[in-house]
C-alpha cells in the first residue's frame, strides 16, 4: 500500500458516514467489509455495506494518485 492509499484510507476511516452521505444521497454506513477480493492479487481500498432506504447496498472506493488507463477494467474485475 502506498502512502497515498494509506492517507486516504485513514481519512475516510475517521469520517465514514460523511463520505457515504457525500457520495450516496440518503445512504447510511452499516459496516466495513473485507476489500481482499479473491479475483485479484491485490486488495481494494474500501468496501462498505450501506443501507439505502433500508435496502442493503455496497460501496467500493478506490483511490488513485495518477491516471490509470486500466481503471475501468480493474473495477470491473473487482
């Protein structure tokens, strides 16, 4: 994990509900899930379980310091 990833994970970790509210209107943070995806050799940054109007949902956050031409593919693979 790079310094950028660590800093961003720390920031969202101390203000989870704030980030959820900013990104997903009406959502409530429920819990953090493992971002260790079996289909990838590297871990994701954050995977959270949310509730949107009492329905369970997932929010997957990835932090990227530089442009990555393969980001769409990486997200699809996760």
